[in-house]
C-alpha cells in the first residue's frame, strides 16, 4: 500500500544574495494523491490572509510497511516518487523515480519541462530558497538517457557563482509579487556569462 506525506514550504526571512529562509510544515499522511491534494486546497483556504508567504507544497510517495532495502546501495528510500505544487495548489512537477536509484530515469516528456534557458527561478534547498538563472533543461526521452532521479535536473546559476543541477521538482517560478530586483538579475546573468560558465551536457547528475 502506498502512502503520501505532504509538506508545506513557507518562505521566511531574507538572507544574503537574494535568498530566503525556508520552513517546512507537516500536513499529514494520506492514502492517495487525490486526498493529499484535498488537504492542499484546505490549507490554502485556511491560510488566506494570515500573512505567511508560501513557496508551495511537496508530496512524497512511500510504500507502507516496506521492510526491504532498495537500489544498488541497499538503502531505505526517502521517496519512491515526488510531486511539488505551487502556492496556489497548481501542480509544479512530478518525478516518478525513487531516490534509492532503483527505477531508471529515461528523460522527460518535453511538455513537462516548465522552464527554459534564460528563465529566472527559485530553487528550494531545504532550509533556504535561492534565486537562480536556468542555463539548461533536463534531458528528454529523445536523448535516450538511462539514469536515475538525480539526472532529472536543470543546469542553473546561483548568485554566488559557479553552477549547480537542481532537481526538477524543487525548481519553482519567480511569482507571487516577489520578482527579482534588476541588480540581482544582472548578477545572475554575469555568472552565466562568465568565462568559467560550463557548457551544458544532457544527463549530468544533480550537484
């Protein structure tokens, strides 16, 4: 039997480099995606006007009473799939792969790739939310890739320099009246355009 653990991601205090603190709030465990989505709608209704800004919601799928170890490293998965939703309850992204790397990832359908190169986004990194600039999209099914969940990623540039490969479900649009400042946008563009900026190759794992 499958179980679905729902978490709300609240936006907290401002941090350096345009980042914001992130706070998780547990919203229960459900027997279906449909019931978890009903709680998302209820949470939105109950929190209208409370002044707490939301990034969105994360829904982790797990298997109940699973005593087995999984994947090449024989571990207990944190999730066997993950879905994320925007603050208004709209679906953001789905990854059907588990983080024990048991199920192979074979690229995304292009219709599920929300962002393109040059888009400014917000990336959830656990205890913080960082603004980034997309530099490359995930591999698609046409690329004939055989990887795992960590290959389901964008290439993105953070304001601190260098690059990273954020997991697709953890990449959110810049929305909700919190547009990036022109100064921050220029900094992100400068990182992308620096001589050290790497060339994107489809299928590189998350870093």
